[in-house]
């Protein structure tokens, strides 16, 4: 919405002389603002300021409503084509048993097969904060179980109370 307010139309254009372009690519050259407004009105279109910083400012005669509609349509199309990356988070602790690690890795493999990114987090409680390397050891146990189907984007690193590792699915060819 803020971009629409920046667009200067018709009578709001303050420059005395403008370089005027037609909707069909016709160049009217440098003419007075009033003359450009008359041409636009004659064609039943709007005079839109495109380059206000140019000397003289550049204006285009176009159907602004139609132009805005096409811009919105392009934006919606781009949004449809954009791929949303979903990140699933799996929480672990330092005192986790091997069978629990296997269970969590099984879920991680399912997420990776679906094309989702997986973030492993080891939460450090109380005195565990004094030895964050223990969290790295847990994540180093997890990684070999996923190597065949995943790429490690971020190696285990300590961030506050967590030790994090980000794993991405391998791209199938």
C-alpha cells in the first residue's frame, strides 16, 4: 500500500516541464505539464510520474488502474510459484537414550523424505551449561544416521541454552 501512495498522478505532478512517453511507446519529447495532461485527458488515460529524479522528470501516459491490476496479478503469480520451506524442530537432551535417538531420527528421516528441513536442538539444563560439548556429542551421534539422505547445513553450534544443528534433504536428480 505504501508504494501506491508514492505514485504521483495527473494534477499532483509539480514539475513545469516533463519528458512525456505514450502508452504505446510514442515519445512526445519535453513538453509542459499542462500539455502532457491535455494529451492524457484527450486519450482518456492518466499521466503517471515514473522517474521524478530525472532532469526533466519522466512521465508516462497510461491507464493507471489497469497497470496496478496487472502489477497485483504478477505479484500473486510470483507468490503462487514461490516454494515455502518448512523447518521441523526435533528436541533432544544430553541424557537421551540410544533407542530414543533412533526414534527421533526415524521421524527426522520422514520429514526429510517430505522435503522439509530439520533442526535438531539439544536443550542444556542447569549444570549442563558448564559442558555444552556434551550436546555436540549427542548431535554427532545423530548425524551418521542421516548422512545417506541429508546434507548438514549447519554443524552443531552452541547458541545460549541450545546446541543446534540444521539438516537439509539431499536433492534427488
